[in-house]
């Protein structure tokens, strides 16, 4: 099979002929139809996940395809099923996090396309219990980004005490943010887009479900959000430590700031009283469990939540990766396999 392989950090991917993976009795073999190209793949190439990876490695953790073969002990999936593979797999199933349905926090988890070969290939394998069936309403190309970007922005709604009618502000209208706005709208939130650029703000209001928009190019965005009553939830999808630090002041009492974008700079938060006085919280979210993944796809199918994508053939994986590095896709890049 053809695969785009990372052989050395900081070096271009190589298109190679490699063996189709053998599966175990509890695995499934998936013929990949689409695989998202995520910002985390750039971090992988840049050696940020070195402690979790062994090269050579096939990247890709937003996988959508069709089951080609099932292991001999798998009786709940069959050849031809449309499925996808998310970030985490091979969780232990018995630690305190797994038994609570929070497998994404399992200390034994392995990461698709980081610890194990992923989806920049014509075939991949995964434990059957870690794949999720894709609803018929969603195409492979649209489903792929939902297995990381969609899952990442949907999951916080299950952990912040969200209720329909609350105000959700999304900082950044990009690969994560454009999906966060759609999910917030679908779940019944009063939705506010906070971003730079008139074109993105217009898109947010016309097509992504934003009820209000605020330009974040000046520090006045905090005051504008305060004048609206503040946000019950702020989903921070912008790679800006400055905006993350400012966002505390834009929270309503009992509000939660959720950090979703990866930023390696220090974040300067306000004094403790700004948190204590309003019972405000700051939390991060790594991705989501299989339970969260199923809910993400169900909500997306029911409410028409779809990523805006550009597609690239597998042969152009390196170009697609550089496109993501430069922030050019609007809003997710997806590899397609012939």
C-alpha cells in the first residue's frame, strides 16, 4: 500500500510502498478513504511529541474509511461498515478514568498517528472497541476532521455544566473555531464569535451560527463581551496567549474558560480575586472519549454540523502539511485516497 511516512523529524514526508498491517483478533483493518491533516501533525514533525513517537511513522489521527477485515473475536462490526479512528486508542479499559467513561485520560493510551501508525495511508488498523461508526449523512471527507477537531470542541459541553440558552463565546474562527460555533449553535447556546478580520466575522454570522460577533483586534473586545453580560463558556481556539489571559475578564460569574488551542508561551492570568470573586474557572480539554465521539457524530448528523474543507490526494501529503503549517486552509485540510 502507499503511505506518507515521517522518517526524520523536521524533514519532509516520504511517499513509500509499505505492507498492509496485519490485525489481531480484536482489531479491524480499515481501508482509508479520508484523513484529516491537523495542526498536531505539524507538532509531530517538529519533534514536539518525540517522547511518544518512534520513527519511521505514518502520521494522521483523523481517519475515516471502511472496514476491510475484522478480527476473529469481533462480532459487533463487519466488513463494509463506515468507521473512523480518533486520537486515542489502546486504552486500558480498567483504570479509574476508563471505568468513568473518560478514556481520553487513560495513562496507558496510545495515540493514533503519533504512538502508532495512522491514516496517511491506504490502510490502517485499530482496536475494534476504539473505532466509531460514521452516520450515513456524513461523507468520509467531512467526517475525518470530526474525529479530532470536532471531538475536541464538542467534548467541553459535557464537562462545564452547559445548559441551552447560556452564552458561549468562541475565540478564533479557524479550524477548531468554525466547528465550535456550529456545535454551540446546535446545542442551543447564545453564540458569540470573537476573531480578527471582517470576512471571518461575516462568515461566522451568516453561515456558522453566530448570533453576535466581536472584533478581537483591540483590547476592547473584553469590554464589549462584558457589556453583553459576559460569557458562561469561552472556548479558546486561537493560538494567542494574550487573548487567553484576557478572556478571564470576559467571563460571567460561574463562567468557564476552556483552553483548546496549543500554545507554548506562558499565559498571564489576572489576580486570584478575578477567579475567586466570580467563581470563575479555567480548564483544558485534550480531546474526548469514545462516548464523546459518538455524541459528536450524532449531533453533527442531526444538526448539519460540517467542517469546511479542502482536499488533497495522498501523494501531496507534504504539501498539505505545509499548507496547514502556514495557516492557509479554510478551514481543514483532508487527504483523500484513490
